[in-house]
């Protein structure tokens, strides 16, 4: 079974600075998708960024980018120019491309942004 | 922008009672999911639903749980006889099609079993 680990329960960053959230996963599959979801306080989870495992190029969405290291099974999220609105719980998630539709989530990292 | 909605936002029930959690997925979506998050723990998959039947379920989704799409808009999760350990946040999600990777999540229902 796949597992997703986020080793940083909490992180903080100064406004306008850059922060990197770590995620590692374990799978025997070669074809899968990885996601970062953001959950602001009392709000639903929204997709931040996704990465297809077959793509070597790291995904980028505005201030958000990932460092996908397939061999190391690592999928970190970099937030540049952090804003107060980035404060949230961030979940890393894995989804198989071949066996099932459900997501496997990591435990989450709570990010605080300091003014 | 279309959103997944869930009601109620908070449900309190006595142990042994039945509860029904309701979700309205995004209207053109075909795949529906329930996840739960026990306080302080990770989000866990419960069940996925397509074409009016369960397509996948986890070991958490035992005989006490059932899902239904009673009409064209609602998607419900029923817990027949709640236990204390069912206390959790329950998230509904939907996706447009199998090949669509993104799942859209609702705000969740906090279930408290006393």
C-alpha cells in the first residue's frame, strides 16, 4: 500500500520570504500523480499544484512550484513571496494512475505566515 | 465558481444513533468520494461511487456505512449505528471523470458522537 509522509507538522515563514514543505511517499508503482492541497482554517481543501510522475519537468503555478525527485520519492512544495493568505494546512497526496481513484494523504503541515 | 457543498457543518449525535451526512457534488461531475479525518490524524479514504454503485472502498468502510445518490444532486453517507470512534471530519469530494486527476472537496461535516 502507498504511504505519504510529511515530516514537518508545523512551519512558519516571514511574509515575502520563501518556504519549502517536504513530502515523501512510498510506492511500487511507476505511474501515479502527486498533489498538494491547501486547507485554510474552516475552509475546504483546494488544489494548489499537481505533478504527473511521467513528467520530468517540475510543475509550477505562479508562486508555487514543486521539486519532484522520482527516484528519491520526494515531492516538496516551494512557496515564493509568501503572503498572509498562504497560511493554511498543506496536504501532500498520492493517487495511482492504474489502480483506483482514491487519494492517499499525508498528515499535513501547518504553515504560519508572519507579518 | 462551482463548489461542493456539505450539510450540516456540524452534527452531534448519541452513540448508537444513525446519521446521514449530505453532499451536493459539482453538477457535471460523475465520480463521488467520501473521506474522513479524525482529529489530529490524516485524511483517510472511505469510498468512491460511480454510476450509482460503489467503485472502491477502504477497510474503514464496513457494514455500518452506506452511500447513496437518492436524486440527481445529493450524495449521502449514512452511518447506521454510530460509535465514539466515528467522531471525525467527513469530507465529500467529486471529480468530473476518471481521467480527471483533481478531486474537488467540500468544506466537511464535523461529526461528534457522544
